[in-house]
């Protein structure tokens, strides 16, 4: 439905205003009435109008003087003006009216069909201008989005090239050393390093493939009932090497009873592991990480909390965007494309859930919460928890 269009009616006689209002009244048109030039100027301070119908002969400010004031203001100078006049005027008088900014004259007594026909033109022109302005704004937003996407693409390619180059260089150097010394403990150590670099490459490629599948709508969830505690425990084990590498303490709190849920167990395990790896990466050495599973009436929440670098309010809302990374955290990223948290968000949303981040600010840690629909059959689990460190 079109937005309301406004006409300004100016006449010192109330009966003339009522007559104009009766002739012009229709859906989608608001009629603003003023009994003097001063009242008209006050209304124009608060309203954008598509057309002003002004009586020429008024006490105080005449119609011509009011029109000149309207034309002299940058905000109102483009408002079309039709003068409503009683009797005929000389050519000189009409030229004065056009010089004051009139686009037309209407003679009294007013012919209803002539009035509607002339005003309809300006009503339609105003609506067309509104549509063009809206389209311009949309195009501007789209252009800005494309510019931002292009910049992110360039940043992503630069990061990707860097992330691929480092492990490939290590693999190339390790292979050269193995060819020179194929046996012995040194070769075994080099082989282990190469295996770690290869695992990193595989993880990068897997993340990129997952993003591609989700974007193209080709990823399929394998929904089945299972105990959510099993997925969380598996995720903790997957993330344990990253946690132990920085000597973090990790605690896990879950209900004693089974947390029955219908979901893709592998994908949820991947989501929780990504959050744990993220917490380990951005928490200084010997930090604390906790995982908590809570059942509510409508949802099951998995919360991963750390005492790491923390987030600004802006970063908390943008960190789940694809390829998004916090500038202040880049030195801690150590091999990341800004994909992990975006994958978590997309996979959780495919399950009908949501993920959010909260932080009290930089240096004060962060908490990431996955909320999933509580699709368990049977009563809710007991509120008791089991913990391990």
C-alpha cells in the first residue's frame, strides 16, 4: 500500500477550506488546512507536502508573498503551487503569480473535475518521486553491500593464500629433509610435523566445502534421536589438544539424566568443538574454559564460556558473519579463515536453533550459547549436573 501523500490547503475562509477538503478527500491523501500564511509556514516545518493550493487574496501574507517565502526555503522550494483565485487577473498579475512560483491557477467557483484532474497529476508525480527515492536508497545499499563483499573477498583470498602457504612450505621443507634422511628419530619427528600440517590443510578445505554446501543448499542434516551429552563429550575430546596446548583448565557441567534430542549428532559435535577451539585460541595461556548444558521448557542450551580476550558490543553482533575476524585478535588467530563461527551459526539455524555471543568487554572473556529446540520425548531431565575437569 502506498504511503500517505499530503496536500496543503491555504485559505482565510473556513468554508472555502471545507469545500476544497470535500472535493479532494480520498484514501491515501491527507489534507493539511491553514487559515493564514503564517499557519501554512508552521505546517511546512513539520510536513512534506506534494502540493500547495493557496488562495491569492488573504489578509496578512498574500498568496503571492507566501509562495515567495516557500520558494525561498531550500526545504520547500520544490513544492508545486496552484493558486486559487476569484475572478480574472491581468496578464501582468498572472506573470507575478508564476514568478512567485505558481505552476497553475484555478478560478473560483471551482469546477470539481478540473480540480481533481490537476491535483491528480501532482499526486502521481509525488508518488513516483517517492518510489524513485526508495529505489535509489535500495541501489545505494546494494552497491555498499557489493563493495563490502568485494573487500571481504579480497581479504579472505589474502588470508587463504597465507594460511595455505605456511603449511605447504612446511610440507615442502619436511619432504626435502625426509628425502635426504629417510630413517631415524629426526625423520619420525619431521613426519609428525608434516602430519599436523596436513591435518590443518584438510580442516581448512573441509570448512570451505561446508560453507559452499550450505550456501548452495546442498548440506543435508541426518536427524536422529540421541543423548546430547554424548555429542558434547565428543566435542570436548576433539578440542582437547588445542586446550592442552595452551594449558587451559576445562570444566564440563551436564545433567545426570539423558538429554534426549533429535538432531544431527555429527554436526552438533562439530559446532561445539568449533566453539571450544575458538575459546582455546582466544584465551591466553592457563585460562579457564567451561561447557554447560541446560534444559529449559522450550530449548536446550549449550554454553561455552572463557576468560579470554573478550569482545566489544560491535564484535559480539558481527562475529558470526562469514570471514569476520576481530582486528584486535588477529595475532591470536594462528590459522583461521573466519569461517568457524559462521559455520556454527548456519548449522545451528538449520536445526531451527540460534547461537549468540556475549561479553562484558575486551579482556573480560566471552560466552557463546547454542539454543536448540527441545524435541525430547518424555519429562525434562533432572536439574542436577555432573562435572569434570
